C-alpha cells in the first residue's frame, strides 16, 4: 500500500475540516480552556460562514463541535472532553436552545 495513500485515508477528518463545507474556525479553538470562549468562537464562525451546509448557524456550530469530539475519541483528555461538553451547553444558551 502506498504510504501517501495510507496517510490520506488515515487523516480524512483533516481534509473535512480544511476542504469541505466545514466552518472556518479560529486556530486551536478546540484546545481552549473556556467553554464559553469556545462557544462564542463557534457561534461567530457559524454566523459569518458562507460555506456552511446546515440550515442554521446553531446546527453548523454544534455539528463541528460534535465532529471534533467524535474524531478525537480516546485521544481527547477527560479534562478537555469535559470542557468541550460544557461548550455544547454554552452553545445552547447562546442560541437560546436551552
């Protein structure tokens, strides 16, 4: 198997965030320590994006957050997972979906 081909297949999720209709995100947004700051950044990105595929900014922001959490899987530390799960709650509040 060609190593380049293997590498591309292995990291397809990076292609999704860089080349698809994914949101334009701030660098390192999913590594930040403040759930509210993460949520605000995702909301801003979703509101401003001309590339989003989902019908609403809320769906776009929540989808990107869930996508990251799911793709990180076991490589996501328990502490950062908790922060990102809290960011979901913050997104719900920002979009008045509580």
